[in-house]
């Protein structure tokens, strides 16, 4: 894969919205230490060395803090070829959060890269923690709908969602690199349509200008960044109770800071790599901030975790 300096090409955006959504889910589930459940080891990951034809292999690690404490570790790996993509992620609670509401999850997705953007073929997620074991798996069928299997089945509609509602939508994990593999979208100027197997929603991005970041907390990035506000918009599959709650007290947008790097990626090989280096979100339980602590592209270190 060729590499060049940033120029006049349209920047892609590898915004890991899935990180923020997963963090929000975990931070909003609290319980007592007596309810703690053992969590299985995380096994869903991608061996990037096995993909000899990969155009780009990306490995990112984040640490999420709430109330000044390290509460979640999150890692994701993505492998892009000229026509396909694969993503895997791992999530686990840390420290006090692990004592109060331990949880671990892994997810994986794969699909095709098309001129109209990514086309999801299959997605699966497994979770074990506060509410026991939960899983979901979905695959695209020839009719344009997704075949969904879930445990438990709460939130799964008996007739499923129509092809029209889910057409063009991606899973939360694919959403994390949606605009990085969609050459028609610029940073902070996109609406990402998502279907997670239970619900349909949009992630709406809006630009808040440029910023110069200094290292903060666990984060080590220093330099220019693009500031984005991301709003969660429910579309279908939500309970009436949830929608009434949203009408009274909508979920607050979260903020993402994106930094450009010189690596060139995307299906056309023309997009500078843009990844989130910091995220802030507010949940009913605690305000949280996520820091990028490690970033590798094709085995080359962009950002390294600080030495203890």
C-alpha cells in the first residue's frame, strides 16, 4: 500500500462510535459486588498477520475513565482489502467498575466495500456480565433483510424489520469505520445508519471546529484535531417507554476529537487515516472520557502506550 502526506484528498473518518455506545451501555448498568458474575475470556479477534492481501491493518487500544477511575479497556482491529473488510473488538471492565458491574464483550463484523459504502454481510456480539450472558448474530439474506438470532430474544420483533428499513444500514462495529471506508463522507459531516439486530438508529455528526490537543490523562496524543458532536437518534424497534423518556430527556450528544495521520487507506487508496484520539460522553451514572493509548497501522506504531 502506498503512503503519502496529507494533501488535497478528502479525509476519511474512522470514528469508533461503537466504543462510546459500548461504554455508555456498561457504565449505565450498576449492581452490587454480590451479583458479580464470572466473565469468560475474550476470544473474538483478527490475526492481522494472516491477511496477506490486506490493504490496511489497524489495531487500536483505548482506556475509558469515569469519575477519574479507569473503568473500561477497549480494543479493536480492522483489516481492509480492496473489496472486503473485517473488524473485531474486545471490551472489559476494569478496577472498581469490574467489582461493581463486571462485564466483558466481544464482537466481529465482515462485509463488502462498494462504491456506495460498506455493505454488512454478518455481525455477532457476545456479552457476559451484570445481566448474565447475552448474544446476537445477524446475517444478510438474499432479500436484503437480516436473519437475526439473539439470546435472550427481548427486542427481537416477531416479523423482523423490513428490507426497506435496514437497507444500507450497518452494525455498530462497522459504524466505527463507516466513513473511513466510504469515500463520499468527510469528517463530522455524516449520518451513519445503524441496525444492531434489535433496534434501528442513526448517529448524526456535526462539526465543532478545530482544536489543538495536549496529552491528558492516559492519552498521549499531541497535535491538531477535528471536534465532532455525535447525536444518537432512535428510528425503530424502541419501546414506547424509551421513546417517552427520550422526549422528556434526550440522550446527550457525545464529543469526539479526530486526528489525521499520513497513512492512506479506503477502498480507493486515497484517504488519509483519521481516527478518534479522545471521546467524552455523559451517561445516567457517570461522565466518561476515552483516550486512545495505542495505534498501529500495518504493524507500524502511530501512538504507543506510555511506559509505566
